[in-house]
């Protein structure tokens, strides 16, 4: 996983929790499935640009901001 991909999943989760949203809440606001949100947050799915844009918009961020590290911290299917 690249640093940018890791930033997306940690920033996404941090922003979701800051809003006191569940994964289901974020899924609703981004028009994605809860299972996709879970897979992204667990590093099993890297959101393609269209999903990244939806996530960013739902979280009130630009797609570029979504790729920045979450404060206090430094998608294709991942292979494992």
C-alpha cells in the first residue's frame, strides 16, 4: 500500500469518526455500500477516483485533502 493510499484510509476514518458517523452513515452520504467503506478502512480496497471524490464530498473535503495525512498521523483490491 502506498503512502497516499494509507493516508486516504486513515484520513477517511478520522473524518468519519470526527463527525460521529458510523460506516453506514458514510456509505449513505457517499452513495457507496457499507461493505466498501469497511474494506477501504481496513486496507482491502483502494477507492478508484470516482469513489474517492464521493468520499471527499461526503466528508466536506477535496479529493486532494482526502489524500493528506490525518492530523496527528505522519482502490484496487490489496493482495495479501
